[in-house]
C-alpha cells in the first residue's frame, strides 16, 4: 500500500472515530443525562448550544489571528486559513442562535429578546456574514483579503463582550447553571465531540481551498507556457 493510500485510510478512520464520538455524546445528551425538572426535555438542547457557541467564538478568534497574520505578511495562505475559519465559524454561530432561540422560547416564553449576551452573539453572526458576503462579492483576491481581514480584526472587539456579557451587563441569560456530575460529564463530552468534528470540517475546507489555489496556479502556468492551442494537421 502506498503512502497516499495510507493517508486516505487514516483520514477515513479518523473521520469515523470523531463521528462516532459525536454520536455517542449526543446519545448521552438525549438518553443518559437526567432530565432537568423545570424545563423538561427541551433542556437537553443546552448540550448542543454550549458546544456550538464555544466553537463560534473560537472560529472568530482563529479568523482574526489569521487575518492579522495576512495583513502583516500579505501571504494569501493566511487568508485561506481565515476563510476556512470564517465558513465553519459562521455555521457554528448560526447554530448557536438557532438552538438558543429554542431554549429561550421554553425558558422565557419568547424566541428572542435583546439580552446583552444574545445581542452581542447576533453582532458576531452579522460580522461572520459580512465577511462571507465580502469574500464572495469582491473579485480581486488581495483586495478582498485586506477588507475582510480588517473587518475580522475589528470584530475581535466583540468576543470579550460575548464572553463577559452576563457578568458586565444586567440581563436574563444564565451564567453557569448548576448541573449534576452526569450532566457536567455529558456537556464536556459534547464539547469535545463537536470541537473535533468541526475541526475536521475546518481542515477539509482548508484542504479544498489549498487545492483550488494550486489548480489555479497550474492553469496560469499552462496558459503562460502554451498561450495558443496547437494547430491540427492539414486534412486531419
């Protein structure tokens, strides 16, 4: 078996392992963890909500750091890292708002309220979305990278606001609810499972972006070396 085949097999086994861990974590959240008395079954969405919320914050932090490195070195490789974090982080941020609204409806009787934690989380999602829109609408690669990197650095200001909103501002979002040991373990397992799963998505998307960049370079080299198609033989 060649080295490339070993890499493919290893990647598949890793994917299945991480997926199995995530499924097991979700199974514990849905079946094993005890039901919270006041909210009932809907409380179980907390395990997903906390996990994707953490990843939404981490994704923007990675995007911001990579954006800063691009602005310092003007290396498009860092922009590809930033773009991969942008796309995966946007998905996590969207899931955070979606699962949070379900929890809020059960806890507060409304799908949305302008609580400081919710408001700053919505702003984070808007920053994610703005970067995605700009990446798709600006054709020139370095100009797109400069603008989105600047916006990502500006958006880093929102991260501590999201994290500390329940402590710095008066709101109704809970800080850290009391949980039984089994619930704590289930939450930790879900955080690990979701982190590994979305890390795989991030690496896969980064590999796609790197491959696409390589193909574009090869196409450009082919056009430079062979600007015109070969002429067919007369009568051929």
